[in-house]
C-alpha cells in the first residue's frame, strides 16, 4: 500500500533511511520536516512494515510548479517503482507539471528511466589554476538563503528553484560540511577547500574574468590554495568549451513537456 507517512511511521522511515544511506537521524528529520514537509513524505507499506519511502520537495522551473524527488530508499524495484508512480500521480493532482531527481546510483537511474524520467541538467567539471592577485576583493559568507535565490534568478533564471525557506536548509547543510560562499557585485561561488584545491560546487558570474576574480579572492583567503576544480551547468557561459561533461539530474514531465536543454539544477541537499 502506498500512502502519505503518518506520525507513527516516522521511526521506521528514519531507520530505513539510515540503514540504506547512512545519514544521521537529525539530517533525516530536518529533510522531512523543513526540506520537504511532513505532508510530502510518501511510504510503501507491506504486511504492516514500511518497505520504502521518498520525499517530494516543491520546486519551480521556468515559472512552472513541480517537485524534487529526494531520499528514495527501500529494496525491491517493483516496490520502488510503484512508490515513484504513486507520488508522481498524487503530486500531479496537486498541480505539479514535472518531477526532477538526482539518482544516487546507476541502478536508481535505470529505475527512474523505466518510470519515464529522462536525463537532464548535465554539468561541466573543469580544473583551473588560480592566480595570485592581492587586488581581487570579495565578501565571504554574507549571502543569505533569500539572497542566494535572488542571485540564481539573476545569473541563471532557467534554474530549478527552491524557496528561500528550503534553500536555508541546503545552506545550513553546506555550512555544516565546511562550505564557504564568496561573492561580489559580479557573481558568487560556493566552494569547499581540500588541501591546496578549491572545489566549487556552484559558480555564477557575469563573465570569465569576474569568476576568476572570485577564485583569486578565495585563494587569498585560504592562503595555501593554488588551483580550483569548478562545476558549472553544461549550458552556462562560463569557460565555454572547457571541462568534461557529466550526467547529473533527470526529469519526468507530468503534463506537456517543455525545453530543459539549457536548464540548470544543483545544490539539492545532495548528501541525502
């Protein structure tokens, strides 16, 4: 039986998620309560046992309402497929025109493809040397969740958008894992530093030089940094022609399909 989660199911859902994904109970409860909302948690029950679960998080893309499928867990492709079909159908009744997802494994990608999902939101990953430049100035960790949503709207409006409240959950998770946000009037970037390398998980700027200045400012802050590895949307205009294209997300249309060839999706609470 597929249905919405009830309060009495919560402990079983947390246990199932932890067993399969290894996240903390705190992370899982935050995802259910603040990222998706308890009214957006679906479960599959068999013989009185919770066998699968998934969250749907309201998002928009090109002004259209849709959902992000997150935290899909459980064993048995038939049960999971039935859960995906059920939640997509239920969300369509609520007005969702699409569902997006970031598959956690090739097996999950194949399951979603069988359920009508298609690849979308490809990324480009590229290494860059970061020059020393004392004159490159930027601010650090001054971007709020609301401001981040506004910056994404400005630099790449064709983006899968979370509300500021849900973006706050993502930012909290990023900060807890050591992320830093560098920003200027010309752009912003979110990065993790590992040894002498900056790993940018998102970078948006007016042009290549504006992006380089952000990296240079980050190098000055982090001192020992010499290089960066940047991930951008495949269709983004930064460093065009550079980098290696890689698959990232998927989309299923619940109504009339629309063009997502230049659409972007990232920062979707991905460690869950």
